């Protein structure tokens, strides 16, 4: 029996790791998952100034956490250690791998996740194995080969480190029927949260969505091929015909029923498919079964070209509460560069449709693109002014040009890359005042209290163009006054929710008990005599005394 210890960097959801874990367990092996920090720890500064720690935002790790990882692995005594991570943590993975190699020179280390899949040639310089692509069967075969002492140099989907370099093995065909995989491993057995020099068994990070929500995916692969996204690389690896697959509706509903049964505090389902709203027949069957057997509100991504009126309405009726829709730009020229060929009006119409049927809309944009100019950024602004007033703007992130992505090759051809970000396998454009100006204006379009006429005047104001910090200040003021800290929840919505929660509690046993406790406390205060702290019985009978 092998024991695989997965270390998930800054990601307690780790859906790919959980899928591999279930399969290993089903085949008789042991699996442990270590949440090394968590999603809400992005961009903190715990490792800053620590000579034995690691600090390269968004990843910052104090040496006490590194020591805790080493101690915990000594306790677990795994057969294999697997690191799962995104490109932003490439440098951290190197740092931790080097530390583990000193402490455990004979312990095989495997890298997997989006960054190793796109850059296996880099990963195999540090890890013993790199899993390129989906890892269920590859990890199972690797675990069994290491336990048996048989060769590992022909396992498909693995790059193997050798004495004279590395050996890339062929890619494995994707599993066409996703229902063949067991349910994702959300059993908290052998799950550890590593933080603040401690390793806690069977708990989620305090701010994690996992306390109330269940994240899952009904499909693998994306129907689209955006040049800034890792899916463009995955489609090259597998081929478009074999890449997009989906579970049956029956599998998805059974999975959710199992989670409800094993996690009674569940409040919401989060579907993290790259695009949820594809394949109309599947959506209608899903909506019918979900409404009848699950009934919880859910989140799911959509795409402007996957917003059919009849599909969206049945999903809304089934419980679709809110969505993120990738818009990225209002310029058709830039959208072509992103390989998102669509008409501007299609995005506007989709936004209005979602608003009309009552699905909360979160809009996703890309900023700081060195290949944009004033005209294309203005086109995005003009498009947002045509959106319904009641939408939410996701924080506008700068265009990250990751190694081996199509958009990165375009920028390189135009000599616009600049220096690579250390430890992150990515480039960012040189910061410019106009980026700040337009990002702030884009963000302000979501607020109904900002008249469209005023926003247009601000866009044409030469002083504000020279002083974008003024617009940013206005933006920050609106954000702080409108949203709960650290969330995309509007304060007015949360106040309404709290009022409904209060009303639902009125008359409950808990509230009656609290009122009786309050009345008893008042009685105590009223009847305390002469300051001696004793309660007068006032001729009470035996049952009252």
C-alpha cells in the first residue's frame, strides 16, 4: 500500500487533488491532503523579513509553517509527496521542494496543477516527477510502481527526472466518461490545515467558503480557447474533440445528495465549471432534477455566447443565485486578440437578460493590457454604461502573461513583455497612469448612485486624466460604502438578509430561551437586596425557591 501526501498550496478547495485522493483510496492506498495555508492568505506578509521563510506575493510563508510541514511529513511517513499549485506559486514550490529534498533525500516528489502542466520542462528540473494534465490514473500507476519497485519511465502523463536530464512520457487519452470516477474526496479524514506553525486535523480555514458551500465541477474542459487562459494549452495537449466532457445529471445529483447527507450545514453549491451554461438538453434535465432533489441556491459561471433565454430561465427557477460572466473587454479588436470573437452587443444583451431574470451578475474584466490604447479602453467604458445598473464588478486584475500562453507569445512578438516576475512564471505590463484611470472608471459604472452623465464627464476631464488618483479615491469610497469587507456582498443586501434571519428566529425555542434568560437576569437585578448579592424569595413556594 502506498501513502500519498498531497500538499495543496494556498488552495483548500483543490478539486483535482481530491479527485486523485478518492481514486487512490478506492484502490486500497492511503491519501493525506495538507492545505498549506489557504485562499484567504493570498498577499499577506507572514514571511516578510523572515530569513528562513519565503516572501514573494501572492505567496508569503513564515519559517514556522515550513518547519511544521517537515515535522508533519516525518509523522506521516508518506511514500510520495505531491505538490499542487498555480503559476503564482512556482517559486514557492521550488523553495519547498529544495527544503524537503534536504530533509527527505529519498522521498519521491511529484508536481502537478496548472503551472506544471503548462511548464513541465521547468518542473522536472526540481521535482522527481511532473504530472502533465489530468492525474488520476497517472498517480495511481506511479504509487503502485513505487511500492512494487517497478520502472516508472513509461507512465503516461508523467515527465520523469533522470540522471542525465528528463524523460517526457506520452500523453494519456482523457477519460471520456467522467462518471467512471468516484465522488470527490471531501471526507475530512486525513485532511490537515497547516497555518501559523500548526497542523490541525479535519478542519477548514476559518474564512473558507467550505464551512457553508460545496464546490464541484460537472464538466472538465472549456468550450472556448481564450489566449490568456490555461485551457488554450490544455486543448493543444488533448485536442479539442476529446477535451470537453461532462458528468451525467444523475451522477451530479447523487454527488450533491451525498454531500448534503454528510454535511448538514450546507447552504450553497458552487459549480466551478469553466462555463456551466452549455448543452441545453443537459441544462434542462439538470434544472428539473436539481429543483426536485437539491433545492439549494447555487453559483455557476456563464459566457456571453452561452446565454440562451430558455436555458437561463430554467436554471434560475432551479436556484441559480449569482454568476460571474467573463467580459474581459468591450473592444472587439481586443476580444479577437483574446480569441473571444463576439459582438459587443451580445455581451450587453446577456447582461440585461441575467439582470431581468434575477441572477446576480458579477462582471470580469482584464486591465493593464500593454496592447490596448485609449480608444479600446474607452470602448470598454462605453459598453459598461449600457449594462444594467444593478451589477457587480469583480476587481479588475492586470493582464498576466504566463509562460507558454498564446497571449504571451503575441506580446513577445510586439516586444511588450518586459522582465519576468520572479517566482511566478509570468509577466505584467509596465504600470501606467491611464490604466489606473480607466480601471477606476470601469469600476464606478456598477454604482447606480453615479449618474451616467457624470461618468462621461469624468472620462473627458483632462485634469482627472492627469490625476487618476482622484478617480481612484472616489472608487474606493464607493467600494467601502457599498460592500461588506473582503466580499462582493452589498451591504444593503446583507442587512436585508439579517433582517430575514431575525424574523425567522422570532418565536423559535432558542429565542424563547434567550428571553427567559434575560427576564431571569432582570429579576435578579430587581430583587437583589442590600447589595449582598442574594435573591429574595418573596414568599416563593418550593418550586420557585
